[in-house]
C-alpha cells in the first residue's frame, strides 16, 4: 500500500479494514499460520490501551469492537494523536515524544527533519530499524520516509537533499536519574495507584515531587549497606557461592568459559561477581564478570576468618590460601581506594527512617539491603519488638505521674512468682550490672531494665499503655503485660521514628509524609501537601484553622495546621535531656565517678545537640538506635527477617585493628554505627540545634546520691531540670561517702 493510500484509508475507514481482515483470514486458512494482523491504526490503539498482545481470536474480536467504539467517540486526529503518543518505538520509548528524548535528548519540536523522519520510520519494526542497534537499516528506512514526504509534496527537493545527507546522530539518552532510591519510589507508586487507580496513575504523565533529599537519602542507603557488610564480615566468611572447578581434580576453565558462566549471574547492588583464578600466600587474582582481572590484596582478604555459627568464628587466617582456592565463584566490592575487597551478600536486614520532627517530612527512608533482592520494605512493613527504645515513652508516663529526673529508684534484681506461668519472672539488666539506688536520668541513659519495670509498676500498666498510645502507636501493638517495660511491643521503624519525634518537637504528634506535590503533565498543581506542624508560635483560630502571628502583629495569610499536642513541652524536654545523657554520660572522671550512657558512640559526631536511645531485645533478635536534635530524627533497625534468629556475637579478630566491634550484638554495636555514619552526612554543615528548655521549668542544684537539694558546688552535685512544683524541697543534711556520680556541666553551660 502506498503512503497516500494508507493515509487516505485511515481517514476514510470506520476503524477496521474489512479487506485486510479477509486477506488475513485467507492466509491463515491456506497456511495455518497467523502471518498478517490486518490491524488498522485504530485497532492498534485499542490493543495498546485496553488489550494484550496475545495472538488469540477472542483478542482480535475485542480489538474490532473497541476500535469501532473509539471511532464513534473520537475524531480521526484525536485517534492519531493518541496512537502516536502510545506506540512502542524501541529502547523503552513509548510515543514519539518519548522517542525524541530517548534517541536525541530533545523535545519533539526541536528535532530536525532527518530526525523526525527517523522516528516516523520506527513503527514498522522498532527493533530491526533501530538507529542505535541497526544504523545502516535505520538510515535506509529514514530515507524511504523522506522520499514519500517528497513525493506527497510535504517537503521540497532541497529539504530532501539536505535531510538525506545527514548522518545518523541517534544514541541512547537514558533518564537522568539523580538518585536510585527504589524503596521510596515504590512507596510513591503504591500511593499514586491508591489515589488515582492503576490506569490513571500509570498513563496520565503525573509529575510527583517527594520529600526526600537526594544527599540525605544517598547517605542513608550507603550507611545501611556499609553497616550490614560490617556486621556480616565480623561474623566470618561463609565461603564461595559456587565452585566452577576443583583445582585438585579438574582442569581450570578458560577465560571465555568463566565469562560465559558469570553472564548468568545477577549482580546485586555494589557487589560484583568474580571467579578466583590463582591464589598466593597473601594475594588472589580474580576475573570479574566484565572481563577485568584484578588482584585482591591481603588487606582486603585478612578479615575473612571462617564462619561457624552466628556465635562462633574460626581463627584469623594467616594466608590467602586458607580463604580462597582457584575455581571459587565469589563476590567482591570496591573500597574507598578503588581496590576490590572480598565480600558476600549480607544475611541480616536493616531499615533506616529519618524525619523532620516539625512536620513529619521524610528526609530519607530505606527498607532493606537491596530492592532487587527483596521488595519487602522493612521501614514501613516490618513490625519488630523495639526493646529498650520503648523506655523513653515509659519514662514519659512516669514524669506525667509525678516522677522527676532526680527521683531515686532501686536498681536491683526483681524476682516475682508468676502464678499463671508457674515460674518466677526475673527481668535482668543487660549487662547484669546493678547500681542500687539510682536517679531516673542515669537509669534511662544506661538503659536499666529493672528500673523501667519499677516505673511501669509505679505508674500502672493500663495507664502506661494508654500513655504510649498518645505517640501514635496502634492499640493492638501495645501488649498489656509488664514485659512492655522491656520493649515487647512490636512497632515499625517509621512508627517508632514518628513517636520519638514528639520528644524532639516539644510534644506534638506529627504525621509523616513523602509526597510534597503532584502536577499534571502541563505543570498544573493537582496536590500540594499542607502538613500539620509542631506549632510553637502564638496561634489564633480562623475558620477552624490556625494562622501564625508574626513579629509585626500581622496575621499570615497562609493558614497553618498545628499538629496535636500529646505531651507537655516540659515532659518532652526532660525526656530529651535524659536521652542526651545516654550519649554524653555524666559524672567526674577526675574523681572516678564518671559513667557512660549506652549511646556513647554518637560522641564521634562531636555535637552536643544530640539525644539518643539504644534498643536490644532478648537474645539480640532486634537491635535499634533512635536519636535526634531539634531538626532531624532518625531511627535504625537491624535484625533478621526471620524474627526467631539472633544476631549472635563475634570474637575479636586478631587480623584487624582495635577499632573493630566484637562481643554480643546490641543496639549500640549493631544499629548505632549506621546511625552515626548517616547522621554525619545528614547534619553536615548545619549549626547545632539543641532542644531548648521551655518555660515552666526550673533548674536546681541537687545531690547526686539522693536527688535532694544540695548546697555544695562540686562533683557531688549538679543542676537538674524540674517541672514547676515537682522539685525536691528538702536539702541533704550530710554528704554520704558513697558518691555515685556527678555531671560535668556548669550552671553557665546549662543556660
């Protein structure tokens, strides 16, 4: 069919080509093969939008009826426009606008005549006539299109001559991805489908702007991956993923044979597939999947003592031959110096969530080691026991009941008979160290389990549980037993980060969000988030909303929704203060009364504006660290996807330096390193943002041993914050000889 005939046929037919259908049927009957489709442009449009490419008779019948219906409701030009913007044109370009971007990196209106003709020639065979894959055939097809345009007087002879003389300039212009963040991308996809339905979400050309920051999101992904590899490496090398030959009984494969085997291996994240070619005392030569040979040095091998169990590792190796043999298929990844390090796919899992505590904006969120490995988003889907990360909420309930940071409780073992179980319940500290009488500030900072249980008893189980619900936790997740004080509640990392944000923002419950704005293809704003914020300013109700009064006593025009207050400013600040001690500790090291909190590793950031809390469940099944300043709240979880698996422990590796982590896994050792690495980037270049003491508090010097008022101004006392009306009224009569601690802050530093 000539070009003019095809064009005229499209504008004349009713959506189907009866002659073509009959011809196709004759071919089918005579040959038994479906060689001709007889589809008009309208029928192809019907198939592209509403049907599959399955070669079935029922599909063809549906195609015909849909095409007839389309012809009744749309003009020919509208049908052609839809067709041209939906048709597949190779290299994942659907529509001529997309093809212009993919092949030339331009808008359609900016293409030359030769480039337009190239795209116009693609529908016949997008793969065979592809200018990237088949430039010679593509050029010939382009010139055919230009010839038809000349014949039909759409272009002049001069235009034809110039266009046909043009070289092939097409090359692949991939999407410019600022950051590959699949977990947040999937969250956006699911939300858009929920809002608009599958068809509209996928085909409407929406532009979605997320709340995440590229730099911060990248830092979260890097910190999570590095931390999981570090955990995995200290527990030992599990060996090769495969053995391509046995060097003792089989000849080595050729390089081509090895590459053929590696071609089928799907690489994961930063891990590269490799095969060991040879091994010396201190080095190993490997062949990568991309054909590059590289040498693994001893520094990049010596970590790999043999994995025995999650609790046991073999002796540190002395030679590379104790680790690798030729023929092993292994994983390697690049170090910071671009050398390759022997590695393996981590078995443990992790999640990171970072929020702006003022309005709930998700700054970064990572749901696992690799989206390709598992699309399960642990940040929002995995409910895991929170361990001691529950304690700030327990202590918050205690402050509401009338306890203070100076209240003294007995840090001593509990032994209680449980009639229903027929056993004694013996909650223990971890480690099993008991200090006797201890102030609440230090008890929270050092995560004393028995003190948490005593506080729960003092407040009451039901009242404590009801207080926890104020932080947005679901009722079904808050178990009504005394184990609640030790973190038996199961909560997702996002839910935990939301609850913790309350201590950072002065007592408000914010609503996390990750979509900031949605636009249509033409830039019209369809949705713009207006989150409820933690309002500290004086607010005035107008039309059931609030507006902020500025310094000139003028009312801002844009209404501000205030997040609900769930605890007082004073309560939030006091808990944040105790969590500050979890990082910076207290006491006087000069007078041998100094002590550290469980989160002391965060001191590496050298910022005095940070508060934090570790969390570890029984047998180190789940480990957590949550920490914040006034502007950033971040929670990290590490564990196995199977909740019954312990993270175990590791012994000291003699091949590594003294900075290594060893011993039992815990929130401080397993989760906090990722938090520290991430926060180093997230806080980089930002001024310190400590949580300031609100009005309604008093700061009074107390005796460290008794919590009573003190006249002394030495290491036996410190200034402590109290909500008005809760401060002690009695002075210590005589200084006890057994001084527990002292805080090194001076009055001037406190204020």
